[in-house]
C-alpha cells in the first residue's frame, strides 16, 4: 500500500498498522467487484490531464468523485500547455471551472511555465499523489521535481501524444520535504460504493439538490426537482446531468454487488463450518 503508515522500531518489525486518514481507490478493473486501493494518507491529489489528446471533462468528474470518496483535496493540473494556443487553453479552463471549484493549475515541462507555482504548493511533510491517464507527463514531472532522470520516460509522438511508461506506484521524497506518489496510468476508473460522495464530486448539483422538495430526491422522476428544473432551463448542461446519473447508478450497482458478494462469502463460511462440525461429531 503506497503511503500506508506503520509503527515500527529500528529492526523494522511492524507492530501496528495505523488507521488511514484518507485514501484513493477505484473499482477493481475487469469483472471483479471490489475496491483497489491506489494510495493512502494523501493530502492532495493532482488530477492530471493533458491539454492535447487526454482532455476529457467526463473523466475528470470521475477523478473528482474518487477524491471526494477518500476525503482528499483535489487540484486539477493541466499539462503540455505548450502544445495549444492561448485561446484554446482559456476555453479548457472555462470548461473545468464549470465542473469544479477546485484549484486549477497549468504546466509545461518544456517551457517551464507554471513549474515554480507547483513547487511552491508542495509543502514539507505533506503527501501528494499524481493521478491521470498514461502519457500525460506525470513521470516527466516527477523527474523535473527531483532534478534528475530517476524514472524512465518514453518519447512523445510528433503530435505530442504520450505513451505508457510507469508500471508501478512509487513514492519519492522531494528536496522540499514533500512526498510525491507517481502512479501508473489508469485505464479504468470505476466507481464503487461512493454513496453521497458522488454528490460532493458534483458541487453544482449538490447545491441545487438543497432546493428539491424531497431530501432523498434522486433527480429522475420526482416532482419539484430543482436539478431537473435547472436542466430544463438550460442552466445545467444535459451531458453533466447525464454523467451524474450514470456515476450514481454505477456506484449503487457495484455497491449492491459487493454487498451480495459479502453475504455469499459469509454463507459459504457458515457452510464450511457446519460440514467440519458434522465430520468431527
């Protein structure tokens, strides 16, 4: 577990696993219904998206829900700003600000733009995690922060599209005393059992929900739903509303599947015990 804290002595014997203050997790890739822990005790998650091929507001919403689920502060980091024009960058920033009130930072490891501002944000004793797809520049950024090519990177194509490099999670201590976790690119980002934290990932919808007639409004067919009213008035984009409903449904579905799995495991355990008991009676 990356950034899991232990209580140990000089001989490195683990005496106690300390509780996690925060975490970053996703649904296990594939058909399995379970959580996969990515990192623990993270103070800030940098949600990294490239300004070129990787920019995807719907995927960003998933990262925001992941951070909310684990009570981690999100910061959106737009990389490779040197590949697009200023007007295009401003359009992307406007889209992000319509999705979240989280801090947004821009960065180019080629020109160095935004690098000093990022360094100032990395405080001693704090733990930070880079989350993003393959090829968005996470490992290149880590190498620049530590001042050497400590981790392998792949050359980008002529179009600026990156390639998959990092295959395991790794924590490095920076010269400032901050701790930074680099992670492999996340191809699948399933949401499992996030519950009300999905609402926290959609701050604008959460604010509208307070004006619904029913406190448990699902924003689907209920009367006097402030969320659907905002969609009908054009104040809430339909694609964002659809994304919210999709993540709520996905989280609930996988959460129920996980609960059913636990019930089956318990039932199987009781069966095994009863068989053993009959054998020894």
